[in-house]
């Protein structure tokens, strides 16, 4: 469900903003900067929802889609869920989603939890 390091380096990095000015970072550094908040976000998701029941209601992403070479990146995605307390919440439960050749993956699990 999430991009792993080899996919990042081989499929995403070269066309991403991380490889060009003003960012222009090495692939390993860019990957580290994405992974640190992603690991924390996944930990929070699992702590909050692991072993519980949630219900998907809807989603909406920012209408501005970024085309980065062969990759399309969707950002600002908000998900509406009914959480274990029975209340409906609209939150960012993950970071960007990338699409390459019709395949979708999370770029990170960075979230607002």
C-alpha cells in the first residue's frame, strides 16, 4: 500500500521535486525526510485503530493534481470515517498518493492524528 525505498528511487525520485532546485536533495536524504513522519503516522494509525472497527464514508483530494514525469501525485486528501467512538470525522489519515501506470500507492502515512 505504501511506496518502498526501491520504488521511490527507481520510479518516483527522478521526476519528483526532490531531485530539482530549489530542493535538489540526494535520493537517500529525500527518502529519509519522507519516511520519518510516515513511520510516526503509521504508528499513530495502528495505535488508534488497531483491532477496532471503522467505517469509510467518503474522501476528497485537492483538485490540483501534480504531474511529475510519469507520476501523478494527489495531495491534500481528506477522508471521512466513522471512528470507534461512533462519531464521523474528516481528517488527513495519510500523506500524498502517487499513481504510476494506473497503480496507486501511498507516498507516506504522515497524518493529523
